[in-house]
C-alpha cells in the first residue's frame, strides 16, 4: 500500500507468460484479451475537468443501460479518475479502444486515448501514487458528484479511511457495441 503497484488490464496465456519469462518484456505480445472496459480521465492543468468528464461518461454508461452499481469509480491518486466496467464479453485491445473512445468517450476532453495498447497497466486500488502520495481510492457516484477534486484528494490521503471496493457484476454488452 505504501508503494506503487500495477496490474495488467489484459489476460495472458501460459504461452505468452513463457515468452515474458524468456524476454523479460511484454513487448510484442499483442494477441491478449480482457473482459473489462476502462477509461482514464486526466487533466494535470485542471483535474476538475476530469471529474466533470467522469460524470458525463457515467451518464453515458447509464443511458446505455449499465447500472450505476456496476460501474467502478476510482480517484487515480494523481490527476484524474479511472472508470471500469466488467463485461460478459472477451475483448481485444482494438475492441476495447473502439468501445471506450468512439462509443462512450467521444468528445471527452480528458479521456486518455493512449491507454488501450496490449501492454497497458493500471495502478492497483489502495496503492500510493509515488508523485502525489495519495492513494488510488474507490469512490461512489455520490462522492464523485458532490465533492470537488480537492475534497476527494483529502479523502484519498488517509489509507485507514478509504472505503471498501465496490461489489460489481459483469454487464451484458450488446453486439452493436
């Protein structure tokens, strides 16, 4: 918890793991899959814009039919927010990118479009961001909606007061997604 820890956003096969063990790199491994769609909304200049874009994104996800309780919301510990949806589909990096950027993230100024490559990692919840010294913290929708980024940063500074992880279910993605 006092260090930066990261996890892959993709699943790797044994063959891919063996390649990683041999080369000490995931570079070149591109045929990975995931069952998650994630969004990284950042703004170093004005993190409040990332909060507002996160609210808009969640509204779009809800309009699509995804229940609020199945949307994971995190303060990243840095300059923005991570939004994650667990799905019932196996998705490639290209599919995740297309759904995230073109379907739900269209025109969101703070959406980081570079986070969909096959070697992508995200900070693990409850771990401390090395630069800000704040924790990646789970948030509920009401907190995201009602608190400023500065208030969320205060909440994310004390490990012992962080809320538990949300219990979410996988959501059905329609074939037209």
